[in-house]
C-alpha cells in the first residue's frame, strides 16, 4: 500500500482559479490512515469492518505473519451469529480474493489451509467462496491469455511458453482446490484417490469443483 501524501481538502480536489478559492467551504476531511493504524486494535475490535481492514493492512507481510493474521480473522468471523451471515460472506469473500490475487499458488495453499483450520461453523460456506474464487481466477487467466495472444501473435514460441505456464498454474490451483475440499468433506484421501486426482484433466477438474457442494461420496466428484 502507498501512503497518501497529497492535500485532501476540498479546495485541493477542485480545479479552481486562485480568485475563487476563498469561496470554497473549508472543512477537515475524515481520513483513515490504514498504513499507520494500530493493527492489534483493528483485530481486537468487535467490528467486522476492522477485521477486513486488518487483512488489507497486512497483505504485504511475510507469509508466516499474514497466515497468522488471516487465521485469527477467520476465527473471529466464525463467531458471528446467523443474523449477520451476509456480513460474514462479504468479508470472507474479500479475504479469499486477496489471497487469490495477491499471492502465488504455493503460498495460497498454506493460507487457505490456515483459514480452513480456524473455521468450525461456516465450513460449507468457505468452501463455496473458495470454489467461486478459483473459477473467477481460471476465467481471468483465460481472458489474459487471449489478450496476450492477440497482441503477440507474431512471436509464437514465446506465446506458447506463456500459455503453457498459465495453463499449468490454473490446473494446479484447481487440483489443490479439489484436494482440499475432498479432505474437508470426506476426510484424508487414500493413495488411490490422490492418484486419480493427479490424472484429471483441466475440464474434469472444473467439473469436480462444481460437483463438490452436492456430492455425497468421492465417486460423485471424480
């Protein structure tokens, strides 16, 4: 995050001639400096918006520190009553999107595992949010691949290399999502199940992700 260093008064935000500036109302803008805020106070506050801000504030922390922060936030969110289910869903979706878009695949796995372990009540909901995020990430990768392919069609060798790398990243993310959700819903996988997951194609993995919510057995998924 970058610090805001400019003037935040109303006159500074308007393109005015100097002669008109005396006529602009003067007030002090309420500006919350998240960069300098007390992270512990945000976490300890009994306000879900404070927990969301703490997750954002610490997004660039080293992996172990951010893992601990997200796990603590997940535990607090898990205590929200059903009457605040909408608030829970919005904030947890915000956290999941930060993990997906701000960290590479190996780190995502560790972060999601910590979140899963911290949640006891909303296990099904967090699974649905992660699967939705994985599908969005997959579609974004496809869109980026199409755009880059159009821009750099002359250099076919480089394009193939990028496409292959993106494909591998998407497939890895989907495969790990299927593994985690099967573990969470049916318990630890056998070697046979793990091998079957390793052999699934991208299309089969996408179908598996869609089936997890309603599946009653591992066979319904893979």
